[in-house]
C-alpha cells in the first residue's frame, strides 16, 4: 500500500493552489487546446463567408475559440474528478492550533480581541467552533486590551488625562 501511495504522490502537483494529477493535467491541456482551436478554425471558416469583413469574422471566431475553452473545461470536469479529500472532524493533535495563533499574534496587527468582531463574524466563528479557541487565548493573554464595537457591550479604554 505504501508503494502505491508513494507512486500516486509523485504524480500530484499543485497548480494555482489546487492539487492536480500530472496525467490528467496533460490530457486537460490537450483537450482544451484541441477543442478551442477546432472551434476557432470551424467558426473562422464559416464566418468568413457570412460576415462582411475578415477582421470581424476573425473576432467572432476568437469568441468561438473562447467558448471552446469553456466547453473543454466542462468536458475535463466530467472526465477528471478532483483529487482533494475533504475531511471533517478533529485533526488529532490540537497543538497546531496554538502554533497558528502564535503566528497570528506575532504579526504586526496581532490577534485583536473577540469583542472587536462584528456579530456576523462571531456567529460564523461559533458555527466553526473557533470562537472559544480565540476567547480562551484572549483570557490567557493579559496584554490584549479590548477596544469594543457594536457587536459587544465592552466600552473602549480611554487614556486618562493628566492635567497639571
């Protein structure tokens, strides 16, 4: 089984942030080029007779070639299924979440506070079960000072003036 996994792993490449099989990618390129070029050539031949000027016929033929690209995309989507596997559930070791939070906190803007989030973001984080993770991190980090917003009743912290 490991040899089969290793063999299939080398065939996978990342293209524009997505995983693709190199064989399927090559076939997709061939299908896309063929369908679009054939569409362009057929439309060019037909439109040269029908349209008044050759420039306009060529422009319409280019549109037919673009339509061929879309058709090729549909054909390839039917022939070659996605290679990614989406799994839901606990990822096992939760320490990676803490590492991600550490990296986010180290960035120039920092983590901020959950009180700064709009109500829609709070609801989404609760649905994804991430709200408590950020809230717990905030409770354990006294350096974070909430600034508050409309989604939270926390009022902003105002600096005290020192009049002399």
